[in-house]
C-alpha cells in the first residue's frame, strides 16, 4: 500500500492549478446540479412511480451512503492520494445515475440512489481537500469561495433544466445529465493532477466503517418508520434503538484502540473544529428540510409548476455562493468567528420568513426565506473549511475536511428521516381527524395533489383537506428548522476568536 505525502505547491505545478480547479469544479457541479434537479423533479417522479410515503427515502438512501462513505474516502485519500479516490467516487456516482434513470418503481429508484450516494461521498470532501493541497494558506479563503460559485451556477441552471426535462421530455434525463460532466472531470484530474506516493504499510479501519454504517442505518430506520408504520413503543423500534446504541458504543471503542481510526477523535479536541462540526450537523438538518420539502409546499399547497418550485431552491443556491465569495474576503478582515456569527443570524432570518409564510404568500416569500438560509450556509461553511484546513497538517487534512462534511451529511441524513417522519405523521393525523370529503384520503393521496392533472380529478373538498393537512405538517417542519437555526447561532458564539487568515 502507498501513502501520499507532501504538499503540491511548487513552481512547476502552479501552472496546472487552473486546470485542476476546473476539473474539481466540474465534479462539484455534477453533485450540485443533481440536488436542484432531483428536488425539482421529485413531484413528477412520485406522480409517475407512486409511493409518496417513500418520498423521504429517495433522499435518505442517497444521504445515508454519502454520510457513511465520506469518512472512508477522506481517510483513503490521506493514504492513497486524492486522485484515485476522487476518480473512483465519480465512476460509482455515474453508474448510480445511469441506473436511476432506468428505475421502474420507487423502490428501485431508492436502491439506485444508494449506489449513487456511495460514489457521491468522495466528491465534495476530496475535491475540497485538493484545494487545500494545491493552494497556500492565504489563498484558501477566496478559492473556497470560488468553488462555492459552482452552487450558484447549478442553482440557475438546475431548476430551469429540470423543469424543461420534466415537462417536455422525461424526468429520467435529470439523472443522465451527470454523465458528460463526470467524464470531463475525470479527464482533467487524470491529465493534470499528479501526486507523490510513498510506499508504506497502512491499516484501514474496516471494522469502524461497518459499525458506523450499522449505527446510522438503524437510527434512520427508527426516524422514518417510528410513529408511521411502527409504534414508538413497538418491539422493533426499541430493538433498533438498542442495536444503534450498541453499534455506537462499539464504534467509539474501536476508534480509540485502532492505530488508524476512521474517525480520529484527537482532531475534535480543538474547540474550533468541535464547534464547526456540531454546527455543520445542525445546519445539515436545515438544508435537507428546505431542499426536500419547500418544492412540495410550492407545488402541493401553492399549486405552482415544478419550474417555479425549483426557483425557490435556486434562491438558496444563489445566496450560498455569493456569501461564500464574500466570506473569503471577510475572513481576512474580521476573522472566523465574526464571519460565522453573521452567517448564524442570516440562518435565523431565513427560517423566520418560512415559519410565518402564509399559504397564499406566493413563491417569492418561499424564495426569500430560502435565500437568507443560503447566505447563512455560505458564510458558515466557507469559514469552517478554511479554519479546519489551516488547523491540521497534510496527513490529517483529508480526514479533517471529511469529518466536517460527514457531520453536515449526518445532519442531512438524520434530518431527511426525522423531518420525513414528522411530515408523514402530521399529514396522516390531520387526514384522520378532518377528512369529510367523502373519499378515503391517505398520505399517498398527496401524489395526486402534486400532479395538476390528477389534482383536477379530486373533489374540491378533498383538495382543500389535503392542502390544509400538507400546510400544517410542513409548518411543523419549518418550526423545527428555526429551532436548529437558533441552536446553530448559540453554538457559534462559543467559537474562539482566532487570528484572521494570513
């Protein structure tokens, strides 16, 4: 086995940095546009494949594999180098994308999203780590901001392209559009990124990876099924909770005793990294709450088109890169803590807009709340990545960057399951109490609400009951998003006041 060592910064390789950065940005763009297009297309996918009760699993399955593998890829990139690990991840992601486009049922789509997520775990952490490798400390802030501009471009293109594909051709093309992007990215990495590999025997913590996967999977099953298909006090839920707790205990024990841990806990002893990682967890819940359920609100409650619903997410994805670019400059002027706290306040503003958004407010209000959340994410996430990469050495940079993204992915993974379960419980509870439309309405009746043609076939009273139930259940989700925004801001005040970037 080989271990990659050393920095990439030297005069002979500086000329290749723009090409490497372009390849990295293509890989990031592939993942970013996937998010906006799939969220926009989900109502159309559900209306064709059915299974609204499985809605959250389309996101949860993808995010589960992403969350678990991100640490593994981060560690492997410290051992074998960034290039082979990133290319491997892109290949698996493309295989999953092709299969998703051929899905014939919601269950098939979920399985293929697991494959897609398995590859996606390599893209963001390894790509961001390469930027930390090829750019010097004082350059990382602005460059990480430029990297975030990818989200803005994908935000503008994603909903438009997704809406056109869904309405004019087929939702299946939203997955296949990844293929040319991935191939171009791999070509750039293959020809321009060169690494030095030192021969050295290293151990890989497979046991830790398995235990972590089992723990997170059990927690997700509890959050998705608890209170919906299984009572909270059922033997199955209690059994899964005990199993998850045991797996977590064994994981911590394994990480403490192994020579090469999947999650080296010593990097968490730095207070800056600890707070950055915890806030990444809380903001991850916010991201998935908005990305997964805001289009449902705009289409199901407001009765707008998939394209309009997509543009409400565009607002978040535009606010994010704008704030990231600004953050790169703010870090050098006011420091990490002040920049992060500004982001925390923006998260609260955006959440408040969504909480107090009435049913007839229109998509502008939804987009405004989404935009402020995006600004908050841009300011905090850029600060965290630069702070972490400036804190650790090359040998720890891959796993340290991955640990931060793991916590955000864990937040989105748990958040998708938790919020999906809350929405299902809220909607089913409302329908059980208020359904007097003459039709038997269930959670899956929302499939018809998301399709304009099917909605027209429903009695007016049924549409009203479904919209009211969906509004109430989604408002509960927005309240939870606000709670996580408040927790995030409070934690940010505990960041130590470190020096500005050099």
